[in-house]
């Protein structure tokens, strides 16, 4: 199966040489991690079947959050912890997106503007939900940042999962309407005002930087002129109908929380013409929406690296009833009001999520018989050991 790592291994060295001095240390580390993931460079171990003696090598994962191969286990662990947080109510999916003019500013100021996107979107939801003219309650929010469009372009937006109801100031539970949470036009207007006010404040306090063709925006008047069109534009907030139940919420979270810019499944080919991958063209409908695109290896790598997050930046955040400081008490109160029993503790498997699969020859249990360090290869099997059935002598 073709992987992003294959592109990086084949074209990464040339890309680094061509862009020396223009790549951040963090981007270089991400490239290195993906290239070396599950190779001898990171070390690993040898497993042997207790029944038939079949041996196989398992190399260590890089565990980088941008690596397409390493997000499955992280997502499973995270979802097991979140399962206990689910309430027996409908859940809504709400998306806040930045207009292009602001996304251009975010490109040069990722940590500051992405953080502002989280804060403005969450405050918008909490403020409108608390308004007695709407829901009149404190709600819970799980928010996930995505910075990409389907074609790997820079498209920062936040996905939110929101329970359909909340706790009122007098301590009662109030449910939203079955297919309606909050008015999206009202959300969009407040989101625009909060975001632009705070973005200008960041500029005034010297917390934004501009380079290249956008260097002139360092001057306040030019910056305000740049923002002038978006002050009048409608900022789109998208709200989907509620999910079908807790299982559907978890399935959605599994797809979104630990997603990277492009998965290996979307790659079609990599040859002298470039990298071909599947993407969705949202200007089309039906089957025509699924398209294929070919980019040169250099352009593919460039677009992938657009979505490397700043070091230490949290791309999954919780607000309101689900904020870490009061999550346990808020959920207990909500369950009491909804007359449901406390959620059981998540099951802890006897084996870790990445436990070895059974022997491919006989189905027996595989056990670790050797561990080898980074940059080393495993020793040869001892003399007289049963031959490897997949690779007989």
C-alpha cells in the first residue's frame, strides 16, 4: 500500500535541500519521524509464535501526531476515555470556518490565530446558548481543529460536537429542539465580531508577524483595509442535524479527532508524474464530487507541511460542561437530571491497544523474544530454529 512515508523517503532529501533555511525545525522533525516510522531506524522487536515458532519483526512507531500510520492507536485510546462522557441526548455537529482573508493571516501566525479561532468559536457557542432567548443553558463542547481542505490547501476550521441541551442557571436540564440547536446566522455574526475585535488587538500589541507579499500588513491601516471586506461578509457557521445516537457520535469522533491532512488510503499512485490522490470537489454533487488530483512530489510535500501544528499546540479542546476543571461534576449533575445511571468506567483491555496480532500461520500467541535498539537489525535466528513459514530457506 502506498504511503505518505514513501513520498517523503523518495523526495524528502531533495525537498529539504531546495528549501534549506525555509523549513522550521519542527517541520523537519515531522518529516524525519514519518520517513523513519516503523523502520529499523527507530528500533523494534522480534516476536515468535509459542506454538509453531514462526518469527516476525515489528519496528517501532514514531508516534508523531502528524503521521498517518500512528493515529489509529491514539484515537482508540482517546475514544475509550470519551465514551464515559456521552449523555443520552442528541448530539449536534457545528463547524466554524475562517474566511480566506483571515486564513492568509493565520498562515503566518498559526499559534496565535488558531488559538483565537478556538476561543472565539467556543465563546460564541457558550454565549448564544446561555441567552434565555435561545437555549438559556450552559452547554458542553468538544472542539477539534482542522487546517486543511480536501486538496491539502490551507483551510482552518473547527469542528464541534455539542450535546443537544444544557444545565440552566437554576440547575435544571433543558433540551434543545430535536433538529435545532442554535441559530447559525446569530452564531456567525457574534463569531465575526469576537474574532475580528481580538485579531485587531493582537495586531495592536505586536503579536502578529507578516512576511513576503503580506509584509505590508504590519502597518495598521493596511491591516484594517485588508479586513474591511470580511467585516461586511457573512461568516458561515454550519450546523448538521443531530447524530443517530452515542455510537454515531463515537464513530464521528473516530474519523475526526486524530485525522491528519491526508490518510494513506487516499493515495492512488506515485511515479515520475507526481503524487496522485483522491479528494472531494465540494462544487460538485453526487458521484462527481470524488475526484483525483496529481501534484508534483515537491508540491505534495509543501502542502502536507502547511498543516504541521506549532509545537505543544492542543488541537482537541473541551469547553463548558466538558471543560476539564468541572467535567466530572457537570456530567454527574447532567445524568442525575436526565435520570440515567452513571456511565461505567471504560473497559481496560487485558492487552494494550497495539497488542500483537496472532500468528499468521497457526493462530498461536506471539511473544517478544528479542528487542533491538535504534539503528540496529535483529540477530539471525538461532541454529536449529524452525524456519519462517512465510520465508522458508
